[in-house]
């Protein structure tokens, strides 16, 4: 569980001129995440990844401060609802044309290798 790896620290985002307390991303947390994701980081990459992850956590913590009590939940980004075509019967490929390039056929059916063994 990730919560066993974090502590609080004072964060600062220069571009937004914001200072606040956030979860600290530790080296142990990055090692655990790398292990779970089957990734390998050099020490330099781990240092960069730790800083990037810390910035992401800080941003999410800052977003938690926004009052959303009167904002309806957003389910989809667009206004389209069920943008599906009508189910209409249309012409299809004749059986002889469909089977023309089949490696093997049996009458009006494709013959395929057996994949389930009993």
C-alpha cells in the first residue's frame, strides 16, 4: 500500500507561486512503483521521476482545494449521446465471394484449424 511510504512536506510550484503541504514521494515509493510496474530506473532517472511524481501529487493536492459542491459530475467530455448508427439490414458479401480467398472451405463454411483440445 502506498500510504506506508509517504509523509508531508511543504511544496512550492514556482509558475503558480503557490506554497502548500503535500504528500512526499520517497525513494522507497519510487522503488516499489518501479518494481510493481517492472521498470528499472538509473539513479538519475529515479531522481527525475521522483521530482515529476512529486509535482503531480502536489498538483492533485492543490486541485482538492477547489470547491465543487455546486458543480454537476461530468460523465463525458463531449455532448454526443449514443452516437451510434441505426441497426438496418443492408446487403452483404455473397458466400462465394467471401470464400474465394479462404485457404480451406467446406461447402458454404470456412474451415479453420482446431484450437480446443479435449
